[in-house]
């Protein structure tokens, strides 16, 4: 895919943690390519949302810094928070890239974020969560974002669903594919836990169609969809949201919700 911006001269720290499992030995450069691509998309968000600076950034999940190293190189002035369930990854990002370390929780609502962020990058998190945790994660992201702040997150939509339906190998061999695709066809959202995932972890693969996501976003009248980009980060789609208080009226507040008092106000009831 053609780069959105030229970051070839950016002084990126290429130190990879020994425990970082995201770098494939057979193709080590792909690790850096995906990190750079994330920065391109984040920079694109700054153009779309008229945000030349991101002083406070959250990278969740940060892993061992696949994206964070690019954020540090480009936004060298920023306070960057590294957050992940993998404590070794958080510690590495703090030591190597000067990030503020925060250990994550399975329930994101338990995280102790008092201040808000100008930018939240979420690469491949909701792609692994069942529906209730997916929705709770989005609620948290919106809550943690400062007014006029930006959220950039990845999802798995029509591309991954199509590859699974066509029998593509090495996409997800450790889930119940027929059940996943049946649920996706019925509602636009599907989740199947990885076979090896423990019940307490409940970690798996989630598909969310663009239509399902747009319905869900009706729950947030303070969020503007600036972009939905299919296949923008590898096989994953990327969504760019801009937060602006009370921008929309909750005329259509999303699945299972009713607009409290609004229709009465509109029609004089």
C-alpha cells in the first residue's frame, strides 16, 4: 500500500524487546511497516480533525512499542502513556521510549485515568473482545478523550469476514469459524473465543461490520465519525473519531435506546 506520508527520515528507535512476539522472524520488516503505517493514519487523523499537536497520547494496548516507538519519534514533545495487560511490554515502553507506564485491566473501567488524552491509539484491541466488553471499551475511550480530542482504533470487518468465508488459511484456525460467520451474517457482529483461551480470560476474535459500528456510534452524540477506512492497517479497518460535546441530538440513539424526552420536545408533547 502506498504510504500516506513520508516518514523514511524519522529517527525511530528500532530496538526490539527480546520478549516481543509481534515481530515475525521470516519477515522482520513487517513489524516496522505496521508501526509506521499506524503513525501515517494518526497523522492523517490530525489533518482531518485540524489537530497539529497531540500533547497527551494513550497507546492501548501498547505491546512492546510496535507503534509507540513511531509516536515517540514523531511526537517527541508528547506525554505518552503506555498501557497493556502485558506488564513486560509496558515496562519496556517506559524504559526504552520514555512512556508513562500504566498496567491495564481486563475490565477497562477499572483503569485509573484521571486526566484525559488528546489522542488515543487503539490497535487491535476490540478485535478480540466479546460484544459487551467491546461496547464498554468504546464507552471508556470516549470518556478518556479530551474535548476536541481524537480516537483512532482498528476493527475487523468485511475483509476478514470475507477471507474466512472463502476458506483462507492462517487467518484464525483456533476458533469456530462457521459459528462466527453465522453470527456476523445475522447481526453484523460476531465473537468466538480462541480454543486455547481460558474461560476467565475470554479472549478471541471479533468481527464488526461497518453498519453495526455506525449503529453503535449513535450511542455517543458527542462523537463525530471523521473516517472509516477499510483495510487501512493490514487486514484491519481503521476508524477515526473526533469528540465534540453535544454535537448531535440523540434522535436515533442506537440499538435498544430511546431518546429521552426528545420526541416530546420536538412535537410539543
